[in-house]
């Protein structure tokens, strides 16, 4: 089973601990030290760690905003558009557009 790091978000406590449980299980919300429901699972990897803060409607809104930004970038930069479409599809599209121009 994987090991997850947790931290209490209560400013008076800020207790950190590790816990082993299945990826299918919900993370604990109760701090084992202060017994308040202020615990968050920390995300770690490489050079640092952070707290997952977005969920539900906030996450959906963030993804939609990121998608809109990606659309704007793709319309301004040909290389971004080509990367999104894929090389072979992009080449096919360019070939068809060239034939239509003739």
C-alpha cells in the first residue's frame, strides 16, 4: 500500500504524519493530534510538496479556464496548434488546405 503524507491545517496544531492506506480509500480528515477535521493529504514529488486545494466546481472552473487559454494559444501559435492536433493530422490538414488554395 502507498504511504501518504498529511498535515493538519489548524494553525495551532500543524501536525504532520504519514499514513498507509489503499488508493481507493478516502484520505483522513481528522488530525490524530488535535482531533479536529482539519487534515489534508499532501502531494509530494521531486523538489517539493503541496496541498490539493481544488475540487468540485472549483476544479471544473479551473479546467475550463485552462482550456480557454489553450484555445487562445493555439489560435496564435501554429506550433501549439500542431502539438494539440498531432503531427500526422496536422500534416493532412495542411495538405488539404494547400489543395483547396490551388
